């Protein structure tokens, strides 16, 4: 796996492809597609083996890295032994290439190959399955698209991808959450893979009306009523066996060789299914330069909160004579994972898998400080909309505007309009909300206006309100959902559909 790109190798590769936009279109069309294979592999976690998925190129590298100006021209080969479909999270492809199992874009059958070809946008992105619960079984990988500015930067790149891991099947995890039998969970996941239609009868676990928040079944002993302090059971639905960084735990962490006094561009990806973290930089002060693949005004940080599916690019200047651990601690716990950046000859100390004290709940303290380098042009919205987020722990089910996927009413958009949406959380759990095929700007938090970051995923905290703005500039059908996999699978998803899209 290639998670670090030395500057010399990066420059040589980029120079070979930097002239790509000048090549005649007919020649570019003849450029062979990259190959990406979905398959299974054996992974060892804390001395125990498990079979999980993987997405690799012909050289065995996880995911895809594109050079400046290179199109996303990829043949996805399904050798996973089961149907799958891969979503290119944060990219702006035509909707039929987005990797979502609409009727028009069904999953890829075992042994089949699906071709993709669209103009990629630069930044730190990732890919993951949108088929059932495969994401929890590590059907995920980085998707890095370099920009021309990356050619001029004097730094080494390090990709740090976080995962939550269980030796239990994701269906068993979901059965524990919902109180359903395993056969019922298999039926539920098959329903969710269908195209949304008002004719599909709702599953019992997703059918309860939820006019507002219910406290039934929630552990209140560690929760104050303003939602600012919650216990572990309220923050983390699933108890995991381990937390991984680039497929490894702190019992055998990845040690990345750096030059002395190196500048590192850390591309941080939270590829977890149900876990949020605080990431610290070994006592160093880093500089956040991008959020979800989009440049922001530089912000100094010693640690950052990262929600499920979010990404941050952080610049770090390393000391010349010591190793620097980059550690991610699960919110509400002492559980942690990470990697180590080490110059030649630096001693490597053993790091325990538990921090000295629990991390707080992931919050919006950094979000309030962030500003987009290229914000939306101010203009009046053509559509204002409110989406209420709600849910129960018992029965375990989560909704948007009191609707449960796949029984949803699409939000209809008109091409060219500015759209503003209030995301209002009526529950005591955070919800990382993701929109396919678009980015959006954070323009208010709890009623306070701001000129915030551009994102594709925003954490809406318990009892909080976030206002986002977006330009409707990518016609088609687009999923909008909570990126906590178990919230999404029990109903917390809807559709944004453009007028004129044939269905």
C-alpha cells in the first residue's frame, strides 16, 4: 500500500502527465483506463485474522491517485464475489456515474466490469461501497486528485485513513442495535438497496412516526439537557474491536519515513462507518488548508475534530530529531489509533492504544473558525428548505422530515438556482450529513451567520442547527443522508432530484 508520496517521486510522476490537457482530445480518449479491482483479502488485527474487502490497483496499492488534469477514467472490476457499487465521495460526476444503486445504475454483478469517465476535481476524497453494509467491511479506499499547485509545493504527502473495525459481521452489529433477527436484517438491507418508491412497505424498524425527539431507551446518566456532555453510550452506537489507521492498529503502527525537518501534507480521511475522532499532532501546531477536498483559509491547530466521512488537509513542519505520532482518539473514550512520522535514526517509542483521558464529543469549535478560500458568490436563494433530523434508540430508527428511506419525498431542484437548507437536529446524537454530487458552504451555525468552509459532509450536533448553501449545478438524482452507516440503513436518507430528470 502506498500511503506516503515522497516529493521526488511525486514530481517525476506529475511531470510525466502535466502536459495531459494539451494533448488532442482524440488522443486523450485513447488513453487506457486505470484498473481498480474490488476483492476480498485477509487482514490481521491484533493477532487475529479476518476476511474483509479491498479496492486496489494492479500494483496492489489501495485506492487511486490522479495527476493534475487527469480524468477519472477507471474500469472497476468486481472480483468481490458479490454485487457491489462504489461511490466516489466528494466528486462531481454525472449522476449515472456517482456510484449509487438507483434503478438506472444497478450494482455491479460479480465478475463484471463497470467503466467510469468524468472530469475529476482536485483534492482529498475517498471511495466506498453503497451496497448494503459493505462499507463496514472495509470496501473503502483513498481517492487523491492532485492539482497543479501541488507540483509547486515543497512537501511530502501522507494519507491517513481511519476505520472502525469489528470481527462481527455488520449484519450482526445492526441486529444488536435494532433488536431484529439476522434474517430480518438481511431483508432490511435488500429493501434499502431498492430504488425509492412510495409502493415499498416500510420495514417495522423504520415505520414508527417521529414528530420530535424521543428519550425512550436512551441512557441519561451522563447527559446534561443542553446536549453539551454525553456518555459513551450516547456518542457511539457500536462497540468495536479495534480502530485502524491505514489498516493497522497501534500494536503494530505504520511508521512513515520522512526527511529531517520535513514539511508534511497530511491528507486525513475518516473512513469509519460509525465513529468520530479528535486527531492530535504529537504536540506540534499544524495548519488546516483544506476541508473535504476544498481549499480554506489557513488555520493553526493543535488538534482537530473529524466527523464520519470528513477530510482535512493539514501542513506539519516536523522536528529533525524525533518521531511524531499522529493519533486519533474516539470521542467519548480513550480508544485511539494512529501512525508515526519518523526522520532517519529517530527512536520509535511504543504507543498504547488508550489515551490518558477520554476525548470530548466531536464539536463545531473548529468549524466556526473555518472560511472557504473560494466561497460561493453571494446571491439570493431561489429555494429555501428545512430538513428535520430525528430518531429513536428504541426502536432504533432515524428519519429526515419524518420520512424513512426508501419511502421519501424527493426535494426538487431547478438547475441554476441557489439553494439554502436548514438542518435541524431534534435528537441527542450527532449526524454527519452528506450530499452526493455537490459541495456546499456552511453559512450559519445555530443561527449565527458565517462565511464558512466548503464541504460535502457536515456534522450536525445534538439539538443543533446548521444552514448550508449550494448551487444546483449538477442535474440528476442525488442521495442526501447521514453518513453514520447504521443511521442511514434505518431510514436517514432522502433524494435531491432535479426537475426534468427522467426516472
